[in-house]
């Protein structure tokens, strides 16, 4: 009985953590003593580092998706803001006395002065918090827009801005027909 | 016999073909654990930052939607009013709907609009932190007021309600954790058109 045991060298501390056991399911070996093949090779350091590199690239990909989602959310907010400004100007054009536009030379948003035909005004769609540490001014002005009024066809308001400042291809034009309200 | 030298100094060097009995050495295991911890730590940090930003964006969007609703309600009250008045504060508001408005001011903190025995009041209340809130009170036939409060309001420098240039208007800003949103409402009551 005892003679049947065999002691492998370095049996305790050098035993690999992962051991692949292959058992033949049919064919080879005796019926009462199935054939076992031990493959004791584990992962090398290079393999582990390569897997970590792949994991890192995957993690970077996930963060890139988050950044993309953040950018898309900002675009939606810009579109909402542009729509709101167009609606506010539509109310202003509809309800402000027409003589005010001719009598006022300067524009103040809180003054209720409508646009004259062909006139355009500038503003900013996005006012993020200033995070430079001094917080002065408290809010910044980003994504400039231009709104203009064309009297043709009963009146059309056009608001133009660029999603990526400096990239003319990212120009967005939103229009509102005053007669269609 | 137990050979401790195999634990401390692995025989297999980097780049060598592993032999049949080799698995992880302690150094490999530690390197793998450290690398995984670094990668997972960075990913978790990014995720926490993204989640915090997403929460701030959601709160800002909700506040914008709530104040857009207020602006729409205010615009509707202005445009459909039979009678309206601007007051410097709520002490000048008439005690009941049947009482005439009396004299008002060109710009103030309270706007009251009436139509068919329904009165809608909008009052700006200063807050302790620099921003205040707009209280909307709707009083109907039964005299029971329905009150809604809209927080995070900063009035325009010229005042929140005014009759500048003969146009009834309201201007305020909403301050969220991310940005400032400006709201402008214009309307002319029916009897002024």
C-alpha cells in the first residue's frame, strides 16, 4: 500500500494555485483507474500585466462613454435653452408695443424692447459656475448666440449658435414662425 | 523536503517558458493584485465623479423644468387677466377678490392677476442665502388658496415684476449647483391689447 504513494518535489510551497485536471471521459485508460493529466502551468507576470492592460483600456472606454453622455446632455440643455429664449422673444415680439422698438436705441433684456425687422442681438446660452477658485464673477458666459427677426411671412425669429466654439460645422439654427403660434 | 527558497526567489524569470509545475509566484500575485487595485480604484473614482455630476445635472434639469412651469403659469395669468396690479409687498394686496386693487407701483415684488373671480398672486420672498423664492397663490370661488413655492430665485437688478415700456414683464434667475438660468416672461392683459 505505502509503496503506491509517490511524493512530488516541492509539494507544499511550490504547488501552483491553479491546477488543470484533465480526465479522459472515454477511450484511454482503464475503467477503474481513470487517466489524469496534471498541467501545473499558471499565469506568467506578462500574462497578468497584459490582462490588466486590457482591463485598463476597457475602463478608459467606459469613461469615454460617460464623457460622451455628458456632452450629449449639455447639447440637450443648450437646445432647451435656445427654445426657451425663442419662446420668450416670441412673447416679447407679440405683446410689446411696436413704438418701443423704434424709440429705444439700446437693448436691455429687462426693458421689454422688441426686435426691429432685420435687427439682431447677442447673448449667451450657458452660464456655468466659475470654478477658478476666486469665483469672481460667480457665473461665466459660454456658447454665444445671435437672435434676429425677419418680418417676412408674418415674422420669423432665428437663433444661431455653435455647439463647438470655433467649429463652423457645429452651427445650429433654430427658427420660430410667429404666425404659427 | 520543503524548499523555502522557491517561495522567496522564484526560479522562473521573466520571459522564460513556464515549466509544468509552476503557477503564480508571490511576486506575480502581488503585482497582479496591485495592478487590479489601481485599475479598479481609478475606474471607481471616475464612476463616483460621473455619478455626482449626473446627480447635479438631474437636479438642475428638474429645477429648470419647475421654473419653466412657473413661467408658463405666470405668462398665462398675465395674458388672460381682466385686471392686474403690481405691489411692493403683500401688505398692499386687497383682503378679498371682490375688493378693487387700488393703486400700484411700476415695479415691485408682488404681481396679482384676476380673471373671472380667480386671483393668481406671485410674490417674491427674499431668502437668507441671497436667493429667495416665488410663492404662487391661486384663490378661487371657494376662497381657499392653493399655494406653490418655487425656490432658488434671484430677481433681476431692476426688480422681478415691472411695467417697463408699457409691457407687463417678470425677470428672474435660477441658481443651481451647476449654472445660472435666466427666465423672462412678457405678457399683456386682455384689456390692454
